[in-house]
């Protein structure tokens, strides 16, 4: 597997989409697809790209070490294997992440929806709870598929679009699904970044994050805290933020963290106190890593 991180960075710097390389460099759509999948390219193709960007070929790519967690998730997802790591990640992350944000679906109902595409409910269930549960399953699939791509505004907005499309919020003129907020909002009684400043703040956050080629666990948690402080979307920031954290952990071969609903008080305190005391959130996320490690031990990964 090859990560074309340098290539993606240069594309972002110039505002070029990957698909535009067909015209600009003369690459075929098949070659573009190979880049997205992390397949090796010939020396001639790499030399062509390097000449276009005015750099050495080795600056555009790097080989990635084996990533057993991501490999297992992709294999089980593609083969539709039930009862494995992919299955449990889908159910547990979706249930806990949605429940932290107020979903009324139980873990059993969440599991039932994932396993049967139906809902067994004795009492009334909010349609949005069901929609956002199904959408969260699809968002996790998207994270697994694009895990090794450099984190970008496009990916972040895509996650929001997947999660919130077709909900009641999507019908509101002022609520922009898949794009940054238009109205100011607060979290925990605290003001967040004003809508007019969000694009600039997000670009700066991503630039700081990409300043190092390989993110650490602390870098990912720090990005998560900064993202939630900006609160770039009208709603869905917590779930999108935790999906981003999953993606980046999978990207860099770090054990992901699964924040359980029962730990949300500690999680919220960690986010609120990040600028003053980073240990609160780091310890909560490390606890979430231990929860994920239990899954890995169960499936001998």
C-alpha cells in the first residue's frame, strides 16, 4: 500500500482536484483510481507527476507499513462478514456516538438496524434517530475507504453530508448540510467560532495538523479538541469530530478510541478544559483506546 500524501498536499496547495490530472498531466482515469486506492504506480507516471509539480518523485509518495486494524476492517467490510471487528465497531461506535448527542435508540435497537435493516420498536422512535443511525453506518464505511487520504475540508464536509442528509435539519433553508454553519451556535454554554470565521479557522487548523507528516495519538486528540472548539457545523459536530478521529487513527496505525456514552461527562470535561489541562481529555481518550483494545483481543488482532 502506498500513501500519496505528498501528491495530495500539492494538489490542495494548488487547488487542483485529483480528477483534473487527466487533462493537466495526461493520466488515465484508471491511474487516478489507482492513486485513490493506494496502488503502486510506474516510474514513468511518478516522473510525469514530479515534473508537473517540480519536485522529486519520492516527495509524492511513501510506502505504508502493514496496518492490521484497517486491513481487517476493509476485508470484513468488503466480504460482508458478520460478528467480527467491523460489525462490532459499526454497532458500538454508532450507538455510543449518537447516544452522546441525545439519540434515544438503545444499543440493541442500533444493533438490530445494522443487522437486519429493520427496526423493532415497542414505543415511538424519532425518524431522525433512525436516519442518523443508518447514515452513521455509511459514514464509518466512508472513513474506512478513505482512511489513508490526507484529511481535508472536502472529507470533513462529506462526513457531515452523509450523516445529516434527509433529516429534518436538511429541510431548513438556513441549515446547510455538508457545509459550514450560517448561524452562531454555543456548546456547553460557551460561544464557538463565528460563521464568517469558520473557513479561515478550519484552514489554519488543518495546516497546523499537516505540519508534521505522521500524526501521533496526542496530535489527533488535539485536533479533535480544536475542531470541537471551532464547532464548524450547525449540528453534528461531535459525531463528525469522532469520525475524523477514527479516520486519522486508522490512517496512522494508531489504536482508535471509542468514547462510551457512560463516559461522556469525563469526555465533555476534557473538551472544555483542553486549553488549561490536556490530561483530562487525553486520559478519557486513552480509556477509549482500552475499550477498543478489548475488541482487538476478542478477535485476536
